[in-house]
C-alpha cells in the first residue's frame, strides 16, 4: 500500500509525507490496519490527538473497503473465518461477509457419514440436516464441530424429533437435563474450629436477643398493646429461625470434626501397628531399656479420651505370633497406676471400628499365661448375647451421668443424648423391651428401614444386654434388658422360650382346608364377598402371612386385612351416623307432640330407669299420655292431623 497517497488525502504535504515516512520506516502494512491503536501511533512519534483520531478513522474505512473487495472472492472453509478487533473504546469486532458454495457447506457441515458411504439412520439424517441449518445461520461453526454437534442435537430436540424411547435420554438438554451441584467446600481443622467458636457466639447472642424480645412482648401484653406484641412475636420467630440455622450448621461441623478425628486416629493406629520384615522373621529381645508409651483408655460413656501415662519398662520382648499381630510382653513394669506385670496385644486394622485392643495380665514370669481379654470397643458377643462394656453403672446412674455430660460439654441441645436417656428410661420402667420397638420409638426415622446390626450398635451405648428368644421355629426375637453381672442371660432366654411353648397355641391350626375355602369363594357373588370370606377365615385362625400363603394361597394377607378393616371402620361410622339421624328424627317428632327430651341424658340410663320404675309409674304414664292428647286437640281444634 502506498502510504503517501493515504496520508496526503488526509493531511497537508509536509505532515502527510512525514507520517508516510514513519509508517514506511516501521514497516507497517495494510494487514496491520485493523490492529492499529493509539499506543502504537504514540510509540512511532505521532502525538497530536487530532491526527491520531483522523488516522484511526481512515484506517477503519480502508479496512471495510478492503473487506468488501474480498467478499466477492470464493474461499474454502479453511480460509473462511476472519475476525478483526478494533482497538477503539467500543472494541467492536469486525466480521467478514463471505459466500460459500452450497455443496461445500453441505459436505463440511455433516456430522455423520463424512468418511464412509453407509446408509444413515433417521436420527443421523436429522442431525445432519439440523447441522446444515446451523451452519447457514453461522458459518463459523465449521471451525468448532463440538459446538455444532451440540447445537444440532438441541435443534432436533426442540423441533420435536420422535425418539425410539419416546423421549431423549440426554443429561445435557431436554427433560432429563441435570445440573451439576458444586462440590462442598472442604474446611481445614483450624478453620472448622474457628467457625464453631463463631457459631457458638452467634447462638449465644441470638438466645439473649430472644429473651429480651420475650420480655418486651410480655410488657406489651400486660399493657394491652396487642399490635406491638404481635410485632414482637414476628421478630421472635425470625430470630428463632436464624438460631435454628446456626444450630444446624454447628451440628454439621461437629459431626465433620468427629469424622476427622476418627479418621486420623485410625490412621495412627495402622501406622503404629506396622512391623518391619526383619522383626516378622526373628524375635529380638532388648534388655535394660526404659521408655514411655501411650495407652488408649475408652471411657464408658461413649467418648474416647486419650490418656498419656508414663510407664517404665525394665525388660521387654517383642515377638510376632502371626501375620498382622504384634505381641509385647512386659515382664517388669513400674508405674503408679499400672499393674506390676502386663502383656499387650495390638492388631492392625483399617478403621477404628475394626480395631481390637486387648490387655493380658500375667501373674509371674514363669507362670502360665492366664489372660483376661478386654472385648471390642462397644460390646462383646457370646452365644448370641450382646453385652455392653459399661458394667460399672446401672441405668439410673447412666441417665444421671449422661445428663451431666450433656449439660457440661454440649453447647446446644443434643438430640443423641436425649434419645439415649429416653431409651434408658423406657428399659428401666419396662424391664425387658424388644429391640425393634426400642429403636423405632427413640432412634429410627419414620420412613427408615430397621436393621438389626445397626440397632445393636446403637443400643449398646447403654449398660444393657441384648439376648435372643426363639418365639417360633426358625424365628428369633432380640430383647433388651438392664445388665447385671450375676444373671445368666442364656438361661433367661431358655426360660422365656419354655414359657412361650407352654402356652396353648391354637392360632396356627387352620379351621378349614384350602379346597373348602375355594368352594366357598366360588359361591360368592362378587370379589368383595370373596375378600370378606378370606379375611374371616384368616382372622379366626389368627395365622401369619406366611402360613396363609402356604395353607390357603393368599399372597397379600396384610393388604387384605388393611382393606377390610378400613371398610369395617367406614361401615361403623355410617351405622353411628344413621343411628344419630334416627334419634334426632324421633326427638323432633316427640317435640312436636310436646315431649321435650334432654339431649345430655344417656339413652341406656333412661331405658334402665324406665325398666326399674315401669310398674310403679303406670298410672302416671297414662295421665301423661292423656295430657298429651288433650294438648294436641287444643292445638288442632279442626281435627286435622
């Protein structure tokens, strides 16, 4: 491009020649005009603001003229996209108006069947047609085939394409579109504790605010200013909602903190239980060593507290009994709180729930190993019995201790502590409670499913024993009662089983056979009558659903009972309503005759009273009837009824 012609058309001779020389020295070409900016002109030595604006405006016009000239040339799709950015204040993009042959556009816009000639399905033809329409509207999509494919699918779906499954299974668009929820922010332990302290302060301030608002409300009520009292009630409800939000957030943080502590504790236990290969192969004995170790003591109220206790070991031996188990025998221990000689077994585990720790007490170095093993964390199982480790507290003492722990350590009202205390109270009052009944009444949500293993772990936080009782052949029931060290609960279960077997059991004896029931049902006139007959037979025999299925072939006994019982309740309600209407009708007739009946009087009492005094009041009743007739005649002198 000849810059002298360009600048002499804009400025006078000397200024135009100077600017043309500057552009030629900086090797500015025509392709650089769309990217020309104020900063570039200033760096080249053009500082006059008016000249800069004139040059930029003329450059923009020259670019537009050049694009119009190029629009008449047919180009291939690889050279199709052209984008120029203007560096002025509006920063508008300039796009070229180009023309592409129809055949080239159809070939380049195809999604399916580009590389091989194969018969396409209906869906593939539809997607290709939609992609062609999208490219006709925006030809730049040829350079972004992923976006083109997505727009083609959305267009086919919006135009009502008939899918084989009657609807699109896509999770990106359509009815089945799913929005990805952002991941929950992971808090560090320090940030979590800091947030817990903030929430505790917020809860305290909200509680104080509610107390002050309650006092103000009482003041308005005493002064009979009910509108102001209603405003106070609204403010109290808002403050209570805010307080509940704080409490819910604090509960989540406390739960996350507990999970974190449990995870790190299990990780430390796993790392500490690892033994080197040399130690697994040989047994090494160390003599005259002095060290300290930490012992984990599990407090019986369900909390885990770590107690660091220095113990001096004068002689110790480490041996590996089997893979994954390390045995540490301490022959001489000196400590203020420890027994003279002890043996500790520790097993490697993957989680704290599976971690089993035991303590073996040895009476002497040369004596036999009579060991007393401490059971797992929550309970021990023996012959189907589940015994809690809390053996030094009764249920009453546990309720008092748990309540004190609740008030001392918990910032807000603890739901778990309240459930444990209420469950302990029910066991203490009833003596023996079924496990399922106890869990559903205190711990289980309304629609949650009952699982015996979870129920056992939950209830064994109390000082109780869970023992099975066989109520039928192959059917057992778990019962919960308070734990006493002097009671043999196996014999208690056998005694209860014997007691149940000694009762006369006529419930499982069918009254009629299956063939007789089928004949009776065939004689019924409708399905309702058949259901009533089946209900009457099963209810009179008092059989279970399984027995009804085996004996009579009734597969839905529970549904049948619920349906018939609902119908019976509705019939009773209808009968009561009919009796009430008849009584009202009789009362209206008697009132027309002049006899007034007190509605509060009971009909049964009145009937019994009339039966007792009928003989003594015959004359009085006759006089009453005559007076009623006289009153009727006086009210109707014409004699018409």
